[in-house]
C-alpha cells in the first residue's frame, strides 16, 4: 500500500496595528492675577481679582492663593468657575498678606505656581493692579473691584512672574497591536 500525505490547513496569525489616535491638545488656562487688595479699610476683607484670558471657562476648584512657599499663611482654596475673558473676585476668609511686603502666589489645581506678585508695601484702602491683565507689573490705584483697572500713570509697580501659556498635548490612550487570524487553507 502506498501512503498518501494530505496537507493540514494552517492558520497564520497576522499582527495588524490599530489606528493611531492623534493626541488631543489640552489648552493651558490663561488665568492671571489682576488686582490685589491687601490692606483694606478696617472692616473690609482682603481680596484678589483674577482675569481669565482663555477662550474657555476655567474651573477654579483645587486652585489656591498663597503668600510664601513653605511658610507664612496657609493657602486659601478658590472655588467657582471663571468665564472666558471675565474677572473673578475672591474675598479672603482670613488675612494672609503683610502690609510691609509679601508675595501673592496663584497656584493651579496641579500644584503649579501660575503667577507670583511681589510687593514691598501697601497703602491703606488702595490696591495693587495691573494696567492690563497680561502685564508683568503692577501699580497702586484706588480699588476697581470687578471692573477694568484704571491703569498706571507712572510705573511704580513691583514685578510679576507668569508661567508659559502654551498648549500641551496629552494622548487620550496608548494604541496596542491587534492580532488578526488569517484563516486561509490549502487544498491539494
């Protein structure tokens, strides 16, 4: 008798990569310290005014106002939503700023210092304000709470430092290869 070999069908798995997702740009909010009222009249609270220069609303939950890093007063938590191109005034629940000089730090929900303003003195019932929100200096003016600042007739202000407001990209997920089984068989 003759022996006949019959081929056995085989399956060859083929790796096919899934579609590569494009990272979604996550815009960094452009929130600025705009005005600081650190030495109010007797029965008035200290307050900080922020400006949202972003084209979107920013949720301030998890953001803080603080003075000196690792010292000074405890950070004051912010709450609320600041609308695009709008001002947001936050009354301080306790006094944290020194009248003879201090720092005002804006810290975002990731713990990153967004901006710091350093002043060397305050005048009673006056505030430190920027002539426009993106400015890097302040001057003393009459408080303009929740209104456009008056501007500076002379530049007497103290420096402000702002962080970058560029876009970052964050991938939404990491692609993984998918194994596809090729079910071709051979007949003789």
